[in-house]
C-alpha cells in the first residue's frame, strides 16, 4: 500500500541511492527512521575523517578552484552558488558543487573545466583502487549533472596510489593519488539508474519499511547502521549465527522457512564447525572437538602470549611508509613459565619517530628463549615478515623468531570448540565474554584496534597535552594487556569445559 504522493517522497542523494542499492529497507529507515540506526563508533568515524582528509588533498589535482562550503542541510544554497560559479568562465574548477535534478541531489567532489563548454567529474575515494561499489556513486552524479545541462567529457575516480611512499612534509596530491578514467563504465551504469530510482521510490511510498531479512547484504559493501535493529526481528539463535554459512545454504534454509538454528532439520548436512555450533545451541552446553586437548598441549612453556597494535592510516604518518602499511607500535606479552608462574611485559612506542626499529628490538629481546609463541590469528607473524623487509639489520633475528613454534589460538577455538554465546563469531571480543564473563572489554576506554591506532596517533601529536598523553598511554597499555590475558583465560575455560 502506498502512503504518499510522488511529490512527497523524500529527495534522494548519492548516499541514499547507494543505500537503496544495498537494501531497500536500509533506504527506507534512513529516510523515515534514522534514529533506529547505530551511531558511528570511534573506529567508523576515523574512516570518515580519513576520507574527508583525502578529499581535501585531492582538490589540488585540479587546483585554482572554488570550494562551496555550504553545509549539507543547506543544499539549495549550494545549488544556487554552483549555478553562479558555472557562469564564470575564468573559474577552472568547483569543489563540492551542488545539483538537484529529478528528485536527486548531489555534491560533486571535483568538477573541473576541460573546455569552455565541457567538464570533468572526479569522485574521490580513500581506497587504493577503483572498486565496483564506487561506480554507482560516480554514475548517479553524472546523470544528475548532465540533466542540469552540463556536458561531462570525462569521469574520473581518484584513489590512493598503493605504491606511494611518503617522503615527509606536505602530501602532494599528484603523487599520493591517481585518477582512473571510468567514463565508459559510469555512462553504462547511468543508463540503468532510472529503473533503480523507480524501485526505490515505490519502496519509499509504502506505509512500512520493506520486509527484508538480514543476510550478507547487511555487511556488503558497507556495514549497515540498522543491522542491530533488523537483527531484533529475527528469532533467537538466527541461522545468520551459523559459522561459515554459505549463500546456497542460507537460501536452502530460508526457502524451507527455517530461520532459527534450533529448527534446522537433522537431514540438512552441516560442516563440523556448524554442527558443533548447532549442538551447543540445542543442548546449552559447550561443544568440544576430540582433538582439543591435543592441540592445547602443543603450547609448551616458556610460552609467550603476544598481541600487537599497529597503525595503518590512509595517509602515512612516518616518512618511508606507504598508505595503509601496518606499522606496529605496541606489544603485550603474558609469559607462562615452566614452573607455572605468570609474568607480563609490554612495550609502547613514544615520540614522533618511526616506532618499528624500537618495537622490533624490544620484542626480540623479550622473546629470547621462547619455546612457544601464542597468538590469536596470523596477524602478528605477518607483521614480523613485513618488518624483515624494512629492518635489514634485524632480518635474521626476526627469521629465527618466526621459526619458533607458533600456535594460533583462533584456529584451535574455531576448529575444536564452540560456546553458544559466541553468536557465530570467533573474534576475541566475542569469545572472551562467553568463556570468562567477569572479564570483558567494557571497563576499558579503548576496545578495538582502530580506536587504539587513533589513540596512539593522538598521543604522539605535539599539540597533545602531557596529561592527555599520559591518559592515552595508560588506556593503550590496558587494552593490549587485556588481549593477551584473554588468551590465557580462554585456554583455562576450554580446559575446564573438558574436565
């Protein structure tokens, strides 16, 4: 049932259009019930901030232009300013140009003259390549701008050059960024937009949001802010919490009207991990694989339980580093000694210099004599291999460390244990509260890797006060230590379940 006339349907925008492509329910809620969404956390906000910083630098790709800085809630003002600037032939480019056509409003990152009567449209992204999901962004802008009467000669997508090496100082746009010509693919996609907009407007004219079940589209290509709200519509123990659920298996279950793991028929063949999860949910008891104890016994003392924190920003911070290159700046190590004693050591870089040499040197000293190195995922090993390439003086010592027995606790948990409170996730943040409810991350100021990276960046900025720097460092140390302590608690809990 429709509930509003066409002229009362909310205006669409680039972000609303891409929301509608991902999920019509997401589009509806974005327009009519945005308060149901989860606000961006510190990690997501950091991604937004990085994108904005890259966008500002990108303006130098077509320099000499005028920025339209009217806020997005004053879009009509931006459109009027754009109209006036377009008539001034001596203005080479416009940044954040505003247009509204056919119920769609957009702001173009860069609009640059290519001749007296034609323009180049450039969409800016903080990724290191042009991705499939970027094409609709550019195509909807192309459609709107040409409907406004402009001739677009070329459509480009500016993205970060993955091979860029930061020399220090100011970021040079023509070195940091590359502009990929996507004119043909954007034009081809633009021809399909009319039909897609019609479907979106039908959805927006309804009395209720479209009834769309949760699934992979909730997380691809972007994490939906309404996931928690929509998840609440699912039954307890939703099939979406089945580890490694394939699209084919999901469709099979939903076609059979099976939405809860409790209702999966016995004749449905599941993987060993999925079956372990189902049994844990049905019985309410943790499920152990027969080889769990043997896997845990591979951890021989002295065993070092280590965790790294790294920095990998879109805009490199230290000279000689590349965009998104992992730069480790902190480690924590809980050590289980042969006599059963437990000790803890840690390192957190200080100052504005590249931390990698000091990080590596301190870690190599700390791990001398280790019989086993225990990690949660293979990320730490990957970091050390990266350090070998940039620290030739330490390459052989790092290779020796990598030849020590490494045990990935994540693989052990995923392959041999399941607690129903994992809720389908084997991340440390899900496993620890399930197995050690009294020890969570909720009492910490920092609760995630991206937030830790941002805190470290803030701590080394010259303008950060001494008091704030001390607080940030204290919070960073507490967070990293919690990760390594978590591994010990998880092992104790798994062994306790098998007793």
